[in-house]
């Protein structure tokens, strides 16, 4: 698909350019729905399409009122807070347990490696609705048990349930990214450290960790976004007190759709752009650290 | 044989190496163990429990145990309606269930199998306390002492319990009723129901059996037991047993009351064979009924049979889920292939730029993308507005793009497309471009070179991407729920409906188990073709 050779026939030329147009259209299909909601979210009216004022680029057609609603309306602030409580805790659990296990899995002799891997990856493979159904039964009993025997409040057990569920869902992503980073990890570095008298703990924190950190962080970002974006499981496992941002969006979409949803969506798109840029930078840094590509 | 090699510490080298290997394995397992335990507890066990729920059916046997036993040798072919013994057992079971507030749950459970049972149970539950009243009146008429709760408590209570009860000062809980062994031996059926009465009175009503007159069904049980009295055992041995001795003769002159007639009086459906067949069919603790239901079959005494025509929805729904997932997968291949080709063949700098266009949707919240489609596809939405403006569609004839299968397919193709492009791209990246040039220089046309040389090498990418997209598609819930209307929903939406609305959890679990089996099969295929370890996430 490099440049067209000078001897190309007319037919080849036509194909060459029409192919580019086709690919362009497909990429447009991919990106347009996400881009188009951005201007729509500034609509001064409560419509979901471009008003004549907007098309005429009249400033009166635009307003920030949906954003104001997002940041002042309790219906949206509570869910946002819940999401910001649940996602970090779930991420911490997934990353700490997941990184340890990934290091274990990447050793040379691991019995039942395939079986263990299959179990650890399963939350990603099993359809969410099935995970949600299973968790719905199990976690409600667990919540009641915790309330009765550990004296926890209903709201606390609600958060614990959702955090545990989300941590389980995020783990496969951590495992996959961290094991991928460890594949390129030079084991002779740890041996060299040990040779020079470092204890296993020091070796881990001073030699291994800095090298695999980019993988750990991007795994963590995946786990974070999994929890931050998750709606099916929280819908079944959580109670109204644990309503998260995606849950509120889902309710809004299903019942009475309010244009505030577009403002929320735009904010979330901005967050995804940030996350995407971070992961991409980390990936490049990781490749450079491991000498897989020239700096 | 050669001298055994020794390690520095004097052990045989082989043993020393084995020990080192064992320690290495242990260390690896120790690192994995916490996570494995965590996933087992938070994920695998819940799924296993759900699968168990799809065959579990203890509610019938637990709620109406006496009826289940009595129904054991009922044969609907010889006897369209069970005999009075079954009705009598059922009256006792229902009375206990009503007091424990369990009969509506059982009614809903059986209602999944034969509609109408739920209201039948509810209605009968309100009037079951009248059943056996005829006997109560006759016992009391014969000897007013039968009206006195203490008569009963003395007869059936354990001596130690009676003492403890009498000594109880009214503070805290009353000592829990203990059945006397003698009464249990001599009047087993009455003792059984009286003990249940006493327990319910104490736990549910916070009352004392010494102050509450027994239910009418207790009198019914006593009548039945005395009616078949053969002269053994000697009731006079019981504390206060003379009263039974006296009654034992009198019951022969009591006017019999038909329990069956009493039930028929509450609702004539109790004389319906189908109701009793349903109870009998669903008596065992485990049932294949939910699985049969999820493929439009039902359990009947004569084996599995098709559901009535208008209730057959699940096979259609499974079929639709498959067809739509396949359509989405094919759309993803058609749209993803050219993009992946372009990405793999452009110079790195340009390719990275285009890659962002693929990765941004991949990273964007699912809800955002679904809301975008909901907004765009509406009748008054941007797409219809544009089409009207161009003139392709008349203003009064806008396209119905949402709340149907079209909406689901468009939105899900968009959402799953990155999952097709990324594996395709990573496979295409490994195909050397020189192969195509070689084919062309040997005289192949563009098409031949592509179809015979390039395409076969990209098939593994198509396979990987297709399985991934298909697995994700058949389990989708959110997007079909929002843009699918009624015609564009998947089996997952039905599962969610049974969990949160109809509360038929067993059926939801069975549907989930079938879906899970399909996904695991595909996953196994994916593992064979691609390998779990090779799952890549967005570059």
C-alpha cells in the first residue's frame, strides 16, 4: 500500500484511490459517533440533533448548561463519587494480586500452568451477564452474612461486594499485560542482582519492579477502566446506594434520556483519550527499557 | 555403573537438582496462590453456585414434605384426582407454609410450570385455616377440654419442657417446645403436626403453645389417627391421656368431613389433574425442568414434551442470538479487513496515526458509544436528519434504525470492530510484503496475488478475530437492551429479565448455563487456534 508505482494502469489507479476512500469511510464509521456527541453536548436546546442555530454557528445555539447539570445535579454527582470510590479500590486489589501471580506464572517451572491461566483469565471470557447472574446469588448471601456476623452496615457491604466483583473482572487484564511485559524480561538481571548480594525483596523492588512497571501500570489502567466502565455486574450486585456513573447512564438511556448524558459522555471521552495516551507512552517506554526497539 | 555425581554439599547431584526444582515450583505456586484463591472465591464459586441452581428444586420437598410423600404412589392414569389422604397431608403442609409465609414462594415456583398455580396457592392460603374445623367443633362438643391449649401442651409436651415452661418468668424467650417421646410413638402423625404448630407459634408468632388453641388441621390429624385406632397402644400411659381414651370411642360417631371437598370448595382447580401432576412432577430435589424449559420443552409425566406454541420463545431467541452474532462477526470481518490491511502496509508513522482512530473507540466507555448510537439512530436523530436533508428519505418516512435488529447490528458492529482489527493487524504485520511482489513478478494479477498468496496467510487473523468478536457478541447485554427494542434482543436480555423481573432464577441459571457452555466451547477452539497466552490488548 506504499505509493503507487509510475507504471500503474488507470484501473490500478482507480482501485488504489477507491480503496483509500473505503478505508477512510470505515475509519469515519469508527470515530464519527464518538466525535459527533462532543458538539451535540453543547446544545442550548434539549434536543439530540443539531439545531438550525448550531448549524449556522450562532453562539446562541451553544451552551454549557448540560455540563452545569452534570456537575450540580445530585443524580449525577453521587454516581460519579461512587465510581471514583469503587474503581481505585478494585484496581489496587487486581494489580497487587495480579502482579504477584504474573511473576509466579512467568517462572520457568510452573505446574498446571495452562489450567491456572485458564482460571485466572476466565472472568474475561465468561459473558458478563453470566458472571453477573452468578455473583448476584453468591454476593447477596455473602452480604447478608457479613452484615449478620461482622456487624457491617448495609452500605459498607454494598461497596465491598461491588469492589470484590470488579476486582475479579479486572484481574485478567493485569495478568495479560504483566505477563506480556515479563516475557521480555531478562532473568539474568535478577541473577546478577542476587550475585551481588541483593536479597530477593531488594531484587524485586530495585531491579525487577522498575523494569516491569510500565506493564503493571497499563494493566492497572485496564483494570481501572474495566471497573469505571462496568455496568452489568454492578447492576446485579450493587444496591441503589452504590449506583455508579455507567449505571446512571444506563438508567438514563433506558428510561428518560436527558441531554446531560451527552455531557457525561464527552467528559468520559476526554478521560479515555488521556488513558489511551498514557498507555501508549508506557508501552513505548517499556519497549525502550527492554531494548525491544530503538529509543 | 558410573560413580554417582555429588553436589558441593555431598548430596547426590540428581536429588539436589530435584530439590531445587521443587523449591522453584513451590515458590511459583506460592506467588500465584493468593490470586487463585481470590478468583476461586469471588468468581468461580459464584458461577458454580449458579450452575447448581439450574437443577436445584428443593423448595417443593422442603415446603410441602408430607404431600410429596403422600403423592408418591398416586397415579394420574388410574385416579384423576388424588385421594383424601393426599389432600389431608396437603392441608397440613399448606397450613404450616402459610404461617411461615412460604406458600406464595412455592406458588410462584410452580407457576413457572403451570400458570394459575400461584393464585391458586394464594387463594387457598387465605382459607386453609378453616379446613378441619368440623372436627374441632365435634371434639370440643364432645369434651370442652379439647378447646384448652393446655390439654394439648400436656399431652404432647416433654415432661422436662413442661417443667421449664412453668418455671419460665416471661423474661426473654420461652423455652423451645420439646415433643414428648411417648406421644411421638403413640400418635406419630398428630405429634408431627402439633410439634410443627408449636414451633411456628413460638418462632413466627412469638406466642406460647400453652396459650394458643391448635390449628384445625391438628384436630384433623388427631381424628384421622384415632379413626384407624386398633386398640394398641394404651393412651392412658400418656400424661392426661384419659381424654384421648375417651375420644377414641367417640370419633367413630363423628360426622366425616371430606378434605378434598373442602379444597374443591375453595377452588375447583384442586380437582384438576394437571395441578397435582405438576406438584408430583416437580417433587424431587433436583430437576431437569429448567433446562427443558430453556429449550422450549416442558416436563410432563410422560416425559419431555413441547411447550404450547405461544410459549415457545427460547429456541427462537437462541437462534436469533446466533444469527445476529454471526451477522455482526461477518460485518466486522468485511469492515475490519481493509482497515487492518491498510494499517499493516502503511509506513509506521502514518499507521500509528490511523491506529489512534481504532484505539480511541476501543478505549471509550461502552456506555458512551451506546448513547452515541441511541442519539444518532433516533427517528429525529442526526442520521435521519442528514438523510432527509440530502433527500434520500422523505421527511414523513424516516427510517426505523433503532429498537430493532438493525440498531443492534449497527451499534454492536461498531463496538466490536476494534476486536477484529487488532488481531487481524498483528497477523498481517507478520506477512512479508515481498511475497505479494514475488507473486506479481511471476505474472499473477493483483487479485490472484491477493487471493492465492496474501489472503491464506491472513486467515489465522480472521479466525482469531472472528472467535473473539463472536464470543463477545453472544453474551452482550447492554447494547441490545438499549438499542434493540423487542426484536433486537439477545438471550442475555432474557436472562436479566428472569433475574430481575420474573424472578424465575432457576430458568435464568439454566439459560446462563447453556450460554456458558457455548462460550466455553468457542473459547476452547480459540485456545487451540490462537492460544490464551497470545491474547493481545490494544497494541
